[in-house]
């Protein structure tokens, strides 16, 4: 996710943080890291600055500092991230409560469905997979821990969008361009509104071939003990010769039962 597409951070006073405690340099340093993505894997200081709304000189200073710390490498002109950046995400996966709590339940889903089970959360416009269980399959998207995917093309993401406040969802739809990954991707906003309304009414979701051909996802919400949405529990599977109805009949009850069993622990 680049700085150019990430919504601006709220002002310290608006977010409840005292301005005296706000460290603007930290925000800018993190925004430089987020400037790199699959389409911008190597950047000059000027390009990084343009993507983050800062001057070339300022961006260069942040990049050189990150290089000194080992998060960035350079050939003198271009800069790129190093594997050390992965420590930031790994720290979350190792320290956060949610991935640790749900792991035994994911094993139950895998045993009951013979499919790969995931827990994901929303982060900005994407879902992030924070826990998984099941054997690897040859999927181009490779949903490993920490993978980020645009929300509207996955069962988990569709579900979490559908359960957001309607006013928030309308703002989200107005501000975002829907990218088509396959011929089955719902890239029309009116169609997406109808699909989200249907998901909201039934309380679970199915996504077929929206991100990758011949793969299906089925998801249910993860609610905490107060009834608040904290994430989604989902499975992915090759479509094969199984119909949507048969797939839902085979896995939905397992997902719903497991999500209910988790509720008091979240």
C-alpha cells in the first residue's frame, strides 16, 4: 500500500493524541516504507518523496536513515526494502493475542472441512491474513501469513465490508476504484452494493474466481464477546466439480460453529 493511496493520518487532536506527544518524523519514516509496493519495488529519493508528499531532500534523509538501520538498501541512486522490514510484521504475529487464540480453532476447521482455514482482519482497504492452518496448495496468490489482498475480491473482505456502517461503506465506495483481477471480479459499484447487501442479510459470504480463477472462498464473521466485529474466519478451496451450494453445505456449518466457539475468547 503506497502513501499516495493511503488515507492521510488524522491530526493528533482529532485522533485523541496530544500534539505534544506526536512524533511527525516517525509517521514520515513509516510512510517511506509504505511507499514501496509491487509496482514500485525500487525508488529514487525523488520518487519516494513524490509518493509521500515530501521533498526529495527530506525523503533522501529518511531513506539514508532507514538504510543505516538495515531496513533499506541502495546502489547510490535507487533504494529498495530489505528482509529486515519483515520483522515489523513478524512482531505483530508473535505478540498479538488474536493469532494465538484462534490457531487451535483453525485446526478444527481444517479437520472438519479438509480445506485451508484463515483468520483475517481489515487494515485500510485490504484484508490481512493473521492466522492460517492447512496444507499448501499451488495458488498464485499464496495466502501466507501477512498477505494483503484488496477486500472486495475475497470472501472475508466482502463480509467485513458488508458489515460496516452503511454510511462508512458509501464513503468507501465513493473514494475507491474497483480493480478487476479476473473476468469474474465485481468491478461495478452498483453490483457490489447489491452483493454486499445480500451478504449483510444472510450473514456469510462466498467469493468465486474474483481474485484467482477456479478458486472459491467462504467466510463468516468473527465477533467478540460484546458482539463487535474483529475479523473473519474463512476457507479457500479449488472449485473442481463441486457446486457452490454443495460447498456451502459442506463447510458453512463448521465455520459458523467454530466462530461461535471462539466468541467468548475474543
